[in-house]
C-alpha cells in the first residue's frame, strides 16, 4: 500500500514543482499571464529600486529586512537622464 502511494506521490510533487517553476520563470522574465501579475511585478521592481520608498512603506521590516533603511535613492543628474 505504501509503495503504491509513494509511486504516485513523487511524480505529482515533481509535476507541481515544474509547473510552479514555469509560472515563476514566465512571471519574472516574460510577459505575465494576467494584468494584475504585471502590475504586481512593476510595483515590486519600483519599491525595491527606491530604498526611501521601501522604508516609507514599511513592507519588509516586519520580516526583519532592514538593510535598505540607511540608503538613499540616486538623484544625481546622470541617473535622472536614464
């Protein structure tokens, strides 16, 4: 009985891991499947590139991530021309 359960359990887990990996790869590097996922990706990219905004929102401090608190955004003229 246990052999039969394990025989089906590992392929199902492997299939779920592969499906999750495909979803994450598509979300990160390619066009997301839905507009909400696209906006969430853009929002995450924006707040993680702006340390002052990330500190002001306080989204990651609850998880103990505080390395961004002492940094400032780059407001130099060379960076603004990007």
